[in-house]
């Protein structure tokens, strides 16, 4: 009896189902890319991480990020311009908070990939 080669006894190939493409085009992602460039800075990432835990003043954010108030203000302005943050004045203080709820998922991804778990943070 002659043995059949496993390579020659394959089943007929089925045509692949037509895959649906996700919405959008490269041009549609231009604004997203610009805003992601804005996020791609260690101080701004820390600001987002902090603000995901509540609302804070410029001074509180500056202290946490170890930058001068004017540097914090400029970084907050950039994040606000992309729609990531909103500010609210109460008397002489301006409080910042997250406006874009999807930042939480993005930050979870970043923390999971780049932060050491179990490390003490100040």
C-alpha cells in the first residue's frame, strides 16, 4: 500500500471572508497624532496621571511634577488645547481636571507597560 504525503491531502482552501476595514483614514488621524505628541512628554504624562485621581491647582500640580508654576501652566495649557483637560476658577484658584475619559485607559496601558509595580512612589 502506498502512503499518501500529508502535504498532498490537504482540504480544499476556503475563500477568506471579506474583512471589514475600521473607520477613518490616515488624514483622519492627523489631529490624534498631534494630541498624542502633546501627551508624549514625561511631565505631561505625570500631570494626566495625577489628574486622573482628582482636581488640582497649578501649584499642586507643579509641586507634584517638580517644575516651576509657569512650566506647569504652559504644559496644562497644551493639554487643555487638545481637549484633555478643563479648568474651573474658584475665587483666585484655578482647578484642572480631566475632560477626556478615555485618558484613563491610555494611562492604564502606559502604567502597565512602563511603570514598575510595587515601587514606592512619593
